[in-house]
C-alpha cells in the first residue's frame, strides 16, 4: 500500500467514525516522535475528546515505566484524547478497557489474543500490543486522558532489537498474511467506541466481567515486579478499580495497583 492510499483510507474512516459519534478528528503522520506526546500537547491547548493522532512510525515511542516502545513501519501507533465524565477513581479502568478493545479486534482476525494484567495483549504468550495511559490537566484546569495504543500489525519481528524480538509477535507474524492496517484500525475504533460508551454509562461490572473472560491472568501463579520490590502469589481477582488482587503463600490478600506481572509457569 502506498502512503497516499493509506492516508485516503484513514480519511474515509475518519468521516465514518465522526458520523458514528466518538471520533472528532484523526490526524495522520508518516513519522512522529510519539503520538502520546502529540496528543498531550493538543490536550493542554484544550482540544476536545475524540481527537486522535496516528503515526506510521514513531521515533521516540514511549512504553510503560519510561521504557522505549520500538515503533518500526508496519505497526499501528495511535493515541486517543479522552475527557470522561465519570468519577476520577474509575480512570484506572481505562487501560484495561483499551486492552479489551485491542484483544477483541485481534480476535476478529481469528487470532487467540489474551490480556495479561493490566493491559498487555498477547498471542500464544508473545506480546502483540501495549497500552500507555497518561493523565493531566489542561490550561483551563480540565482533566484529560491520553490512551496510547501500539499494535504490532504487519511488523516484522526481526525489525525489533533481539531482546524484544524474542518476546514479541505481530498479526503478520502469526498469519503470514499482510493485514490491512486501516481495516484493523476501523474495527478497533468501532469496538473502542462501544466499550467507551459502556464505561461512560458506568456499566463497570459488565465491563470487568468481560475483561476477565479475555484475560488469562486470574488463577495463575504470578510474580509482580514494582519499583519497590517483588511479590509472588496467586492472581485471585480484579477489583472495581481494575487493580489485581493476589493471595500470597501466607494467605494474605494484596492489592496491586501497578507493576509488571510475570506468569511463573512461563519464566
Ligand atoms: C507498553 O509499555 O506496553 C505500552 C506501550 C504503548 C505504546 C504506544 S504506541 C502509541 C503511543 N505513543 C507512544 O509513545 N506510546 C504509545
């Protein structure tokens, strides 16, 4: 696909999704440093909910915990500006919501995507997508949320650094077929808008129930790695904030708000 046809396709689906309601505008770039940084700048200037920035390549893609998100050509790199009018304590559900939308979209391509708490999307134990949520306050003191989503769609895993290549996959790698990124994005936007509408109508329980069906974390023995240390236990449940509850060997319940989750049967 040449670049102009990609931009044309995105502009077509921009019109379609503006009509459906959630999307306000989609800005498309060949290359950016980070779509999250671009949306943050727009948010600070007061840009409204539903503004999306997509880039075909990122030069300084950012991951969770200040990591680099390698962003070669072939991936979908997009950030969405949200200004949800729900209680702030529920914002912690948004990364899980984005992961659910990505996993559902990938399953539409007949691939067995599963979510590893909180928001890694994987296929057969290899990471295919990641989510980075950033929140802040704009110049009018209004809160904003940026949801950044990176999906390895047609990425050649060999384009990643060796350590990342070993733990990553892409839709192309799994199917050996080039996937139409615009089609993937179109389907993703439909699913995301549905999930976000459910969130804005405060249907948190039904959302969490579905998230659990798409996740393979609960019931596993996990190691949680945070900046303040490590904790081992059985992943027992997700609470109403989307936090992970684990049961330790001492039968204590611990609530994990953030961290890397490793499955002990995989390490
Ligand atoms: C992770 O560490 O798993 C989260 C990765 C999030 C990457 C996406 S790509 C689009 C957006 N822009 C960024 O700089 N990061 C996010």
